[in-house]
C-alpha cells in the first residue's frame, strides 16, 4: 500500500504537468477539444487535490505520508526516466507539432481556393501561436 501511495503521490506532484502539456498540445492540433480541456482540467485538479487526497488515504491506512524521495524512486522505477526527462520529450514533440501546425496553417490560410481552407488555416495558426509561450517557457526553464 505504501508503494502505491508513493507512486500516486509522485504522479500528483510531478505527473500533473504531463496532463497539462498533453492537453495543450492536443488543443493546438485541433483534434479533440473536449479531450484537451479534460486533460488540462484533470491536471489542475490533480495538482491541487492530489497530495491532500493521498495524505488522507495514508492516514486511513495507518502509514506515514509519502515523501518526495520515495515518490521519485517510485516514479523512476515505474517509468524508467525522471519526470524532467519525460517533460523534455513531450516539449520536444510539442515543438515539432508546433512547427507543423504553424506551417500547415500558413499554407492553408494563404491558399486562395476556398474559405473553408482559409478558416482552418487561421484556426491552426492561432492555436499554434497560443501554445508558443508555453513551449518557450518549458524550453527556457532548465536554464533558469
């Protein structure tokens, strides 16, 4: 039980960022806005309520609260990489998708064939530019 709570604590403290980043990336592509909003909302709820819920479960099970050290070791044993490495991989994939969405949006927007393509290109370009500050922050944050 202690190992499970430790893993959940690590996911609540560090894994919420994965939900938020994946939600923003899915929103940028325009594939499924409902899923993107649900991922972002669940990441925020996990960040705010996760540690509190896990401490209640630990008290009910009569074990000590998980610490960051035990959560980190459980995270590494389950995923095989640290959370910062996983975030770096997701940000790298987000950078690639950002470039693809921005380029394809510009091409669709500048194609004079129909208004439907123009609207889709405008939407892709705007969504990509909305995600740009988030990606810039995560690309610059290791140096801060």
